[in-house]
C-alpha cells in the first residue's frame, strides 16, 4: 500500500467518527491527553488518528531513542498525515504556460508508547477546568438573560460585544462563548455576513464543536442535539460529507479551546494571588493588634506616653510587618502565570 493510500485510509477513519456521538469524547481525549507530548502540537486530525490507534503518545523511531526508549521488535507503526504541496504546469486560456499547485497528504509512520520500552517519561498534571462565567464577564460588555423571540437559545452580538442567553443550558452558554473566542482569534466573519453563506455555517460548526468539548470537560452532555445541528449547518445527512466539512474547521476549534482555557487559567491564578494577599494582610493586622495590646498591658501609662517609647514600638511593629510581607511575596511569587 502506498503512502497516499495509507493517508486516505487514515483520513476515512477520522471522517467516520465525525458522524457519531463519540466525536466530542474523542476531541476531549485528544485535547487533554496530548498535553506535554510532541503530539500536543499536531493538527487535531492527527491527534484523532492517534486516539483511534489507542494511544496518546506516538513518535518516530529516532524521537523515542532521544528520550531513552526503544521500539520493541516486531512492533507495527501507525500512520499520521503529513501535508505536501504538489506543483504542476498547465496552459491557461491565453495559451500561456503557468505553474499551479495543490495540497495533498501522504502517510508518515509513528510508533506508540505502548510499543516501546526504556526510561520512564516525565508526568504532567492534567489541565484544571474552573467555571467560565468570570471569563465571559471579562470578555463581554454585557450579559443578559432574556426571553426568546424566535425560538433561539442565545446570541452573540459583535457590534455591541454582548452575550444574550434565553436559557440556562450550559451548552448554549459555551456555544456563544465559543463564538466570542473565534472572533477574538480573528477567524469569525461578522460584517455583512449572510446567514446562508458558507462562512456563517463554518462559524456555527466551530461554536457547536467547541461547546461540545467544553461541556464534556465540565461534566455536561449536550451531544444529543449536536447531530442534527451539524447536519443542518453542513447541509447534508451524509456522514462523510459532514465529516469533511468538520475537518475544515478543526483548527479553529482548537484555537478557540486554547484561548478560552488559557485565559480562564490566568483569571483563576489572579484570584489565587488576591486571596493570598488578603489572607496575609489579615494576619498582619491580627499580629500588630496583639503586639500593641500586649505592650500596652505590660507598659506603665507614663512610659506609654513617652515619645521615645512610641518610636521604639513603631519600629518593632514595622520590622514585624516587613517579615510578614516577605512571606506574602514568597507565596504569591510561587504562583506562576
């Protein structure tokens, strides 16, 4: 089998899962389990091919050697897709020779970690998934819960930078948040857009697929409606046609997920910083108040009114405060962004 045929075979496998309810689960798994591995930077198509091969880490023969592992004898490779630009010459309408190009794919081998032995690999902590409403409040100028006017569940207004929700359904919230992320990434067409256009349909596919993955990450399930939604915006009931339509927007889905999760992570870390600062400042007030009460209790009134005693007392409290603030700085400094 040629590399081109192998590439087509792998592509067909990916296309098939797009038409099933398991698709969001595959995307979730691909997104989470490739973190910190070379495949983290692969296209989502190749990450899905890897998942279909029952692994979350696959590399070239040489790449495994570089981390102190070797491929077991008799192991078979899996194949991912590598793009290739092909050029050809043709004659145009003016009978002039011109060079054109087109994109194609060929298969390249990788070996699964399950088919290797050697040194253990470093482990990576899983991504945490805090609530996203704080991110929405940061991104939108207004968030309104209103009644539906035409049966819609929600909407995103780029011109007003507003989020409108007609339901408390988490999937709808994630869907509209995904539109905003797609827009912030510069991928969403918003000016004079025709709702019957391909560009509009692509934006809806991106939002729904991103919503599905976010819902799964947060423990919700909104896949029941997705099959109809994807079919509707793909304008086809043919699983392969739907699959190829989805493949076109996978990069945008990944970019939207990255932006949402990374920005929310920054928000959570800033909250942690402020929480620690507030806690330390509270402890500082308690310490200084106790010191003051103790000194006043054990010091004669005449001495307490002595200016020199007050200066000495203030100096010692300042020293205590500096020590506490140093602790705060060390703790807050340990929270990296």
